[in-house]
């Protein structure tokens, strides 16, 4: 985004790339904080709150149209106190006011526009607003003028409206879980809902725009393995393959864009987010582990390579996102013409590439073509020659234009990437994935954890800030359980238990069940949301259910069993009311309710026997928990999982103890003797 050095406001002191994009607006922006609201009270003005993020296309549009405009700035500066918030840096504020927008309008999105009283009670909510009114769309100038007039002449109606919406949301977030119990009927009904909305031709659920929601696909894949449901697996596979073949996947540079604007996944909204790609790696890893179809390993590898290439932070974490726009035009970076391709690759190779990836004279996006495999019959195979062509075009594309990046490092998103890397290391035999997962862990412990052992939301330019939220704790602790499964480092298990205990202390609702988004000692906001909906990201409550269930099985501790049971009731209630928006919650219910097995390997070897890691990969479709005890780790493991202290270490070789359905079988001496089922 271009800035005007003629102007400057308080955002120039911030670290957020999004806020810095607005530091030279003529609008007298404040960051969220006491200074803004004290001024609003002292000068008796309403507050204009704008929430967005740096790679949001419509945030850029509204900024160019309105926030860089002198007329809009004059109105805002005269009649309001204007506050800017980066939703990724302050997801707690975003969650509160997105609830407001959805309650008042029935929908939401970014940029989020809120008008509110100086005590933070909203009386208007909307998303993108053009500068001037259009048919069917309120203009910002008209809205601000009308709101300023009503603030002077009819304030009581605005204040009363703010009180009503505040009270409504407060009651919603205090609601008790009720008598819902976790049962297989909820899972089957949810699969039925997926079936009803499934697009049999193009994959995905519902019409355009289409979002990946890969955690829902993971649920369908896992459920299909546990329940033998071929339809659930077919829906997940069709969707994964269709997304890969479309333009939502970047066939030149790798990685997935945010969502597709059309039904066949061809034309995406081009921003690339770390969390989307982390979750897609998880889904593709799961698909490969269950089907052994090489395509899924290939997609996972290309997606990881994209993250390693474009989103790596030299200090150890991953950056947040890559912009949709280049040169102020969305998608300009990605489009190609046949002439460009042939100029880079030569006539013969250029023709081959254009034919394979649908690069045509007429194009499919603004006169150019988004590379895709929709009409390619042999899309599952890629030769070294084609890979070399992709590399050349990737270099050409990077030299032709540059995409902006949001270079802040977010704890929750990095935790999701850590989880997926550990899962890929475990199931795809990816040694480099494990190395990087451990690197991310070190970064989070060093740079996103404070002196009290509490997590922080973001790190940028050497500075970490903002008290961690539920998602940070739930995602990171869950990732550590997965890292334990990939490395058998008992320290991961201990740390996961410690974070889960801190999560329960800070966010748990002991009276009504579930977890609040913000900590009990956090800055008081309008309400304290308790999210149960899995949108683009899993909710902290869904992740917490999966975490507590896995901890109960890994540690054998009663406190985690009881906590998991209670949290699964909360998740079951969410799944009943919104089954398509509870993918990870449904995954937790599935793992809890279908038959499971627990395996303890006790070995004289210093690390995991090769046959154990092979056994885990071969039985990826099983509901299996695995612990490893060695001479070296026995003390630390006993601290994390006390029941393992009773297992004797053999003088040589390994002993395998398998339990299922509450009963344990006699130990065997090799993994080949184990029978899962």
C-alpha cells in the first residue's frame, strides 16, 4: 500500500505491518488502548473502529478509497476518534466485534467497521463500505455524517442499542452446555450434513465462494477409517484433488491461496496464509497415510516447500502471510500468457507447459491464465522436466513482480504449522520436517513465551507482545503431543501437560463448561467470547477437546480424563448445532467414541526401534496412542505419564504392551506380533 509521507499518526510507533500501512493516512488513527478511549470520553465523541489485516484485499481497497482520502479523514478527525486494530495481532478484540457484526447483520468479514460509544458499546457494524453510496451499499461518508448527527441529536437511541447488543452477547457467552452427551449419532448426523452439501462435480461443500476448511476433511478421513465409511473418504479425496487441480493451488510456487471465488477452485482470492497451508499439509498427510496415494505426499511436500521458501523467518518461526496484490492489482503476480511462458522456457517446452497447465491466448483471469490442471489427464504424475520448468517460471515470476508479506510471527499459526510438520515427519518419513518442527518449538519457547511461562500472541522485529489467548495454548499444547509422537521426546509431553494446566487455569469456565477466548486476567472487553465454531481455523475449544483427550490417553491421568469428558460435552453441543463448522471438534468426538488402542514400547535401545516407527506409519488409520520408554527417558516419561514407571525395561530388545477397550494383552517381543483391531 502506498503511503503519504505528508501525514503521520500514532500508528507509526506500532510493530504490526497492517497498522504501519496506515501510519501515513490523513486519518488521525489511534492504536487500541486507553489513550483513544479517554480522548473519546473527554471530547464526547463516538469511536470509529476499523479492524483488518495486512494481506486483506478489501482492506486495501477501503484504505485507498477512504482512509487515504482527505474528505473522509476530515469527517473522522472532526467527529470521531478513529481506532485501527490488526485482527491477527488482537484476535480477542476482533472476535468480540465480529460477534457484534454477525448478530446485527447476519454476516461478517474484513475490513470490519464498527461505530461505538466511548465505553466500547457498538451501535453500528458492517464490513467494507465504499466512500460514497452505491445501489444496495451504504457509503462511508453518508454513514459518518448520519452517525455524527444522531450522536448530537438522538444519542439515547444509539446508546440504548449498544446496551441491548452488549447484554445479548454477554448472555450468549454465559450459556450452559446443557445435557448434550457425546455420542456417535452426532458424528453420523454431521457426516450426513456434509453429504447433503457436497459438490459431487467439483468437490467442496456448498457453492462459491469455496473455502478449503481442511480440518473438516481430516475429520472425514479419520471417520472413514474408523467407521469404514467409503462415502466420507470419497468426499474428502474428491475435494483435495479438485483443490489441487484448480488455481487455488499455486502450481508454480506451491502453496494454497485463501479461497476460491468460483465453484471449480480455479480463480482464488490470492492471499496465502500460513494457517491455511499448515492445515492443508495436515489434510494431505492424513490422506496419504490412509490411502498411500503418492499425489497427496506430493501436494504436502510442495506446500511445505512453499512455506519453507516464502514464509520462513531467519530467527526460527514462520511469517503470517503473503499478499494478494502486486502493483495494487489482485492476482497480477500469478497470471501468465503463452508468450511469457515461451519466452522463459523456449518454444517447445513452453508449448508443453501451456498445454499441461491451461495457459491460453484468451486466458481465464483478466486476459491472462492462472495455471491449473483442470483439463490435464495425467495430473498425478510430474516429471523432472516439468518440475524444472516450474522452477524457471517461479524465478521469472519473482523477478517480474514482488508480493508483500506480513512478517509478524503468530504463536497460534506457528503452532498449527508445528503440528502439521510433526505429523508429516511421523507419517511421511520426512526427516527435514522434524528438524523444522523442533526449530519452531525452540523459537516459541524462546521468543513467544514470557518470563512467567505464559504465551504471547505475536513476535515481530525482536519484540513479542499481547497476552496469549486460548488458541495459542490449545494449538501449541496439541502440537507438542504430535511432536512427542514424532520424536518420543518426553519433554514435549511434560510441556503439553503444563500448558494444558495453564490453559485450564486461565481460560476455563468451571461453572458452565468450555473455555473462554481471553484469560481471566486479560483486559476487560465488551464480552468474553467462548468460541465453538471452527471457521478458517479450528476453534480453541475444539483444539482443547482433542488435546485433553490425547493427554488423557498419553498420560493415564484422571484429571485429563475428566477434563476431556467435560470438554467433549461442550464440543458435542456445538457439533449438534453447527456440524459443518466443527471439524476438529468432530475429530475429537470420533477419536473419543470409536474403539481405541494404547501401545507402550519398552526398549533397551536408546531410541525408537525402526520397527516401531514403521508400525505406526502402517497403522495410521488406527485410533492408536503410542508411548516409548527407554533407559534414557524413563525418569522424565514417568513425570509426564506416571503409569509407565511400572513397565520394566528388558535387558535386550523391546517389549510391546498393547491395551484396547480397557483391557491389556500379554506383552510381545516384536511389533510384527501386534494385532490392531
